C-alpha cells in the first residue's frame, strides 16, 4: 500500500537514520539491540521495507532518541 504522506515518511526515516548515526550506532549494533538481523535495518533505511509506528518507536528508543521528538522534528522540516 502506498503512503498518503510520502514526504513525511521520508523525513521520519531520515530523522531516524541521522539519530542512529549521531549516536555512533552501526546497523549491526542496532539490529542486536532490537533483536533483528542487520538486513532488517538496511531494508528500512533504503526504503525497501516500511516501518510501522510501533517499530519506529522501538527503534528510536533503542538508539536513545525520543521518538516523538524525532517525529515533531521531521514534521517541521518537510
């Protein structure tokens, strides 16, 4: 199913990727923290796979970011 808000989704994803990189966490480290394989992280970061809201929140928390602040920031930049 296509997003009705593709620009917002891309901004949310970029905020999450930037937060991971700023925290100095690799895809492999993040995958271990969330109990998934590195390919899971790679696939959502390259938009091959979409994240649902619960996954987004869990990933943000796993990298030490406040998920709702990331969402507010992404919304403001689009």
